[in-house]
């Protein structure tokens, strides 16, 4: 009896020593916990829900493949609903202090992104921002906030570059002779993009003949459309959310406001439901947005099947193709799982930060055509900038009857821009 | 059970419990809930001075809150004025707005007054949103999270909890004092029967203006403290109608017209709504809010005196004087 | 001049529709002395109803009036029975907060049932508009305006020439006296609340071709409705029509000549001015604002 007990004890002791000596960290098979903050109730629900679905697909796909490459640890999300910026701060605090997460991801929209990253930074938690693009996110002196999605500046630049490179010849006017109008919804996103268009356009030789903001609760677009009619722009760049985008388009048709080309920036104009709401009116509208379904030749061989699988799974679940921000959310999380986490050992924020700063992922290596290269106080236009992804893919796609087709930049494009100048309403 | 004009055992015990929660090490998340609860309780008490004591129901208190928050923050971040002083400036500005509102609404009663407060608050919100050079507009303003006592940024969350407790205790003391004073009698008189009060020599306009001024002043302080803790302000969540409703809701649920009502309302509703959202938020989109809405309807229809009134009716105290 | 003409025309037409949307509210205010903070959500529910009729049954939104208006009448009666009736004799803040609770409940039930997506109905004539000289307007705007005017006239007739109208007027003037004279006041309350809801249903049919519906759509309109009701005078149907037209025009004109971003602020300023100088509104009875309720 004692002999047996001694034997068992020795075996156990031996196993213990072996375990101690081998480098396996305690709980080697424990999943990696990532706090996820999205708005699935409240005014931002639409974006939040779509982002959340995309992020879950990323998690499911990586776990089906055995978890994080190299570590074989699965990914586990700890979710919090953040309907408002105040809730975002409280919920982030809760995930960090009560659930103990050291990594957060999200959050679908700029006002929430600002709040979440603020709360995360206070605790020294690593935040991977998947969709929010307001520039202030990377200008606050944070150390652990990384904005994977393109910043507002990039959208503005894509729109302006598209005008100069593709529209001027199609409209038959040089840049200096083009009349460009700018319309923006006056919350963080609209303002941010607007500011950048305002700053970048003159550098490319364009001048703005109209520049107005409006309130999100607007119900009557008559004054705005009338102002635009009187100013007769060739190109209109508009940053709107779904409800105001629909109101604007309808009012434009009603008052017969015609423009040579219309460029919407993200949010309202990239929403796949727009076609359901305004039907054929939508054809011809350009959208400066995340790249959605890029030219497959622009993607590298490893990521191409992943991108295809994502599109299929999203479409199966939501019964429609993913909007740009959802695609970005997936790409960002996939890159996090396959480019960043495999290099980690302790998964502490400081280590993740170092790895992130060292990432040099070429464009085309992510599912939506993006790459990764973060600023580190070394960006010429603004030394304060930290954590902005300079290789996030932004381009211009167009609503066409065959679908939403990428038309700019050439590297990512699958189609040519069509319907320039835009036929008058009476002819559409 | 608390009564007008005297301190009851209940209040002493409650204060003791709060002090203990501040002193004892408590997990961060609970401290966060406490901080928010204390601030909201203070504002609810301040709201009640106008709404419960004088009957000036306001759905625009977020305007005072925002003025307090933005003033102390702008002065601190842009001009280097310490928030310890900035808070009072914000409070004075808000008080001025409060007096103005009372004067504008001098002849308004009932829903007319409510709507005028709503309109005024919306004007403040839209101004804050569009006056970008002053307020940072939609992107907001934030305070650098560098701990520094002069800038009222504390490293320890416990210090914040202590400060907020101090705030709510002070507002409670003021409310309680008002409640039991001669001025308080005048306030209740104006609320219950303005004509009779007038006939008895009370000047309703002065009482209304006074109450709004005090209420606005105290609310603004809460706003400044909020700014110092959250360190991020933007008009959409600091000056919104939703926030105004919350500030009116808590005293209504807790029991208007008493000092303990808003306190009870906040201490119970705030943690419960945080918990509801944390647990049900991910389950079914909007379920936790739907439950909250339903609960509100039931309470208001069947317990219009709020929680304080319900407790009284359950015989936990003898009522002395009008409810 | 064309510009000004367009602004006034568009403002006038949309203003009439705003007015139709507010008529139910002013009626309920005037008779029950109740602030229905769930007004926007009633509109939202009715709009979803119109959308369902159109998308699922293929009905034209204007034809859907025949279904939606009675349905909203019943809905209003139900809500009244379940909630308002209990609170009508209590201090007014009870119903203020109870209707707020209703508003939160309805918004979130809609969110649970329909998600946050925007729903629309296809426009008439493909969204094309009628041109009168250099001015344009969509048929739906004109139809909405005409229906608003018809509703105003219809309601006026009911209030002035029917027994129900008389009973309503009596209740508005002095509910205790009316009760003493044999007017079934609680019944009048029920009919008025249900009628007000039916009016919202009518407004929804007219608005659905012009606006999208989503769970929080009420927020975009409820403040406008309150301002119109106060401007026109609580309980005054004609006041609501004029108030609505006023607001529609002021919004369009001030947005154009000052800035679109401030267009909303301007009608709040109008509202505050009315509060200062003529709180009873254009058509309210003088001193009404000073009496308030109960």
C-alpha cells in the first residue's frame, strides 16, 4: 500500500518537475481574451451590428483553424454593448477592471472609438481600433491605441485624388476650372473628413465653391439643395449618414439639382441598403470608402481565399454583402490574429505595442487590400501622430447596376468609372 | 425614515455606509459605478430643488450640466485656470442661465414650462456642437489624464469617489436645510397653490427664480466634477435631451418633494441600469432598455410618490407634514 | 426671387405635413392636458404599419390610410386604457414620466423586432416632381399638404357641429362642470386619445413616401411637433396648421439665409420668443399657459 502511494507520489512529483522545467506557461491552452465594444443598441446600431458580425466571423474562422498560429490558442471575445460614448467609457472600464481584459477591439464609429480608446489608455490596455477613423484618435499622445482603419484624412484624399485624376478629363475641365462643393454632417466623422477635404483640395489645385455642415436630425433639405442649385457645382462631395443621404438624394431629384459627379464619403453612401431605399437613383454615385471587394489581383495568394470565405459567410448570415466598415473590421481582426498575435509571448500591452510598431505588412496582404504600417511620432505632417495605419486601403467605388464596383485607385480597381457626367434627373 | 427638518437614523446609517464603501478597498468597476451614482445623485438632488420643491419640472438640466463641465474644462485646458476655481465660474454661469430661464418662463406653467426648458437646452446643445472654436464641436474636449492635484486629476480612483461623495453629501445637506427652512415653506407653498401663497405675501417669481438659480448652480458643479473624472466631453452626450430626462427621472422615481427621494432613486436606479445593460446588453438588442421603459411606466402609474413614498406607505416611518 | 419662392413653397408644403403630424398631439394636450412624450414613437409605430402594408401587401401608402388609421385608433385606445387612464387624475408629472417610459419601451421593442435598418416605400412616379415655372415640388408633398388641410377642416366640423365636438369643448373648458352636466368625461378622454392616435396614423401614411422609418425616427420629429403645438396654441387644430406652416417656412428660409447647421436652432428660438411674448400661442386662449393643467 505504502509502496503504491509512494509510486504515485513519485510519478506526480516527476510530472510536476517536468511541467516546471518545460517552458509552457500556466494555462497554455487558455483562450486569448479580447474585449470587444460595439454598439448594438442605440443610434449607432447599424454600423455596430455589422461590425460585430464581421468580427465574430474572424474569430470563428481562426478558431476553426486551430486558433492563433503557433500558439494554438483559441480566441475568446468578451463583449460589451456601447450605445453611447458615456456607456462606452463605463463598459470599457468594466471589461478591463472586472473581466480583466488587457486587449480591447472595436468600435465601429468615431465617437465611440474616441471614448473607448480613452478609457483603455487610462488603464494601459492595448486597443485595436477596427473602424473608427476620426483623426483625433491618433493625436492624443496615446501609447497603446492603434487605429487600423484609415483615418478621415485618407477618405478626403481619395475623393480629391479621384476628382483630379479621373474626373477632370471625363468632365472636360482642368482642376483649376472645376467647381467643387462640400457638404458634411456636423458630427465628428463628417467634420473630420470635411476639414481634410478643405485642406487637401487646394494642394491639388481644386477650390471649394460651397462648404456647409448640417445637423443629424435634419428633416428638410430644401435650403441646402437650393443653395447648391444656385452655386452650380460640377462635383459634389458629401459626407452623410443613411437617413440624411436618402433625404438629400430625394430632394435633389425633386428640385432637379444636377451635378456632373457625386462623391459620397462612407457612412450613409456606403450603406448597402441605400439601393433598397432609393432604388435606381443610386446608380452613378461614387463612394470614397474602405475598399470592399477589390480586384483579386491586388490581394496576395494567402489572403485571397480568406477574403472569399469571409464574403461568403457574411452574405449567408446577413443576406447581403458586407459594407466597407464590416470588411475592414474583419480584415483588421484577421491581421491581428495572423500577423501580430503569433509574434507575442506574454500578450501584455507593452509587448503588443512593440510588435505593432514593428509590423510591416504590405498592401494587399489583408482581406480588403490594406497593409499595416503604424506611425510612431515619425510622420512628417504631424509628429504628434501615433498609431495611425498608413497602409489602410481607401479607394473609390461606384454604385453601378451590376453591383458596387471598385473604380479607384487603379491598383485595386475592377471597373472603370461610368456615368460621368451624371445624366440629368430627367434622363435617369 | 427621513422627515423634514430633522436628521433621522436612516440618513446617518446611509452616510455611514457610503463612507465605508469609500474607505474600504472595492474593485475598480464598483468604484466607477459609485462615482457615476454619486454625481447623478447630486444632480438629481439639485434638480429636485426646482422640480420637486417648487414644481418647476425641467427637461433641460443637461444645459446646466454642460455649462459647468465645459466651462471648467475650457478654462483648465486652454487657459490654465485650475478647475478648483473653474468649477465655481461654471456654476455661476449656469446659475445665470437658470435665473434667465425662470424669468423667461415666469408666466408658464405645466407642460409649457417643461417645453421651454427643453428648447433652451437644445439651443445650448446646438451652440456647443457648432461653436467649434470654443468647445471643440463634435469631436469634443478632453483632459490629459496626468495625475495632478492642482488640475484636479487624481491617480487614485478612491480619491474621486471621496470627492463625489463629498459633492452629493453637500448637495443633500443644502437640500435638507432648504426643505426644513422658512424658505422651504415658501417653496412648497408656491408649488401647491400659487395664488394662495401670493395672497399670503410670498413672491412666486422670486421663489421660482431662486430655486432655478440654486438648482442650476449645483447641477453645474456636478457637470464639472463629471468632466474631471471622465476626462472627455462632447455635446452629444453631455448636453443631450436623454441626459436631461435622466436627471428628471431619478428624482421622479425616488420621490419628488423630499430630500431622500432623489438619493434613493439614484442609489437604486443607477446601479440597476448599469447591471441590466451589462448582463442583458448582448443578449437581445434593446431588451434591457425595453425592460427599463416598462418598469418606469409601472412605477410612475402605481407609485407616483416614488420609492420614498412607497417606503413611507409600507409603514417605515410616520409622516409629519405634507408629503 | 426663384430661390425665395422655392423656399417658401417647399416650407409651406412640408409645414402642412408637420402640422398634420402635430394635430393629434395638440388635441390630446388640449383635452386631456397630457404631454404625450411618446408621440414620436406613436408616429414610428404607424410608419412601420404603413411600411408593412406597402411592402407585404403591396398597398399604396394612401390606400393604406383605410387600414392604418383605424388600427392606430384601436392602438391608441389600448394604450389609453392601459396607461393614460390611470394617470389622468394624478399630478401631471406622473404621465410625463409614464409616457417617457412608454417612449423608451416602444423604441426598443421596435429595435428588437425590426433591427436598426431603415425601411422605405417606393415613391410615386419614380420620385419625379411637378414643375410650376421655375419651382418644383413632389406630388407626395402636395398630397400631404392637401390631406392636412382636409383634416383640419374635418376636425373643425366635428368640433363645431357634432355632439362629440360639443362634449369635447365642454371638457376642455371645464371638465368638472362638464361631468356634472352629464358629459361622460372619461369616455371623451378615451375617444380623444384614440382619435389623436388615429391622426398620427394619417400623418404616417402621408410621411412614409417622404421619410424612412427606423426605431429612433420619432426623435427627429417629436421636438418639431412640440414646438408647433405650443406655437399654435394647445388644443387648437387651426393653430397647429398655421404653426406647422410657419415652422416649415422659418426652417427653410433661415437655413438658407443663415446656415443649414443653425436651421434647427432657429425654430427653438422662435419657440422661446413665443413663450416669452405670447405663451398661449397664436390661437390658444389667453392665460391658458398660466393655468397649465389640473
